[in-house]
C-alpha cells in the first residue's frame, strides 16, 4: 500500500536528473530517466542507483554487468523527457535523442552530459519494488560545456538560479 503523504513529501525533495543506460547482452542500448542515484564511496569510487524492477533496464543491467549514469544539464530536457517515456519511444529508439558514444564499459554515454559515471555492476539488492544497483566507477567524465545541472522537483524540471547580489542598506 502506497502512503500518500510519503509520495507528496518526496515530490518536494529535489534531485539531479540522469539517464541511466546499459547495453544489453544482445547489443541493444537501454536507458531510463532517474533521480534516485547517489555517491557511495570515494575510495574506491562507487555509487548506487535505484530502478524499478518492472523496467527493462533492471533486468538488462543485471545481465550486462555494466551501466552508466549520465547526469544531465538544463539543456538536456528533451533527453530527460524521451528517456522518461514521454515521447512514446522505447528501447533503442530513445537513443535518437542526443549524441551517444561509449567509454570503458561499453554502456551508452551521452557525449555532452554534465558528468558521466561509467560503472561496472558489483552488486544488486532487491528491496520492495526496486533494485538497488551498486556500481564501481570505471571512469568519470566531466563536460567542459557550460550550463547548469538539470534538477527535478515538484513534478517539473528546474535548474539552479544564481543567487542575487547581497543588498546593502546605505548607512
């Protein structure tokens, strides 16, 4: 049973937006938009991602043993929308949005992502409706392109605003 206050509360917690990808053992790329990912350790570099077990990606990551967390910038809203399923595309069709390549693991990497964490799957933990994927970061790639990170909060995409200059009252 889903607790409604919990869902409403979590909508208020903003998070960075990423497209989590893998290359299925058969060669087809798979991906989905996610905000449930976090740093786990700096030494050795590792992170975790939570994905719904009903998604194609969950099974494919387990089979492939690799995944990539492509953190998006504000310029990537169309990519986020596509991989969230809002464009009506599935599987490899989603990769028509954006320019994709690969790094060490072979998982799809968005060429101009804000930052990329290319991971080898180390462990999977099943918890209720989701799988928690633990990844050893094989490579981190940071884009030189300017821009602000894409965030998701209250059911919409947003970005960081520059703080207003401090206003001083004349003495």
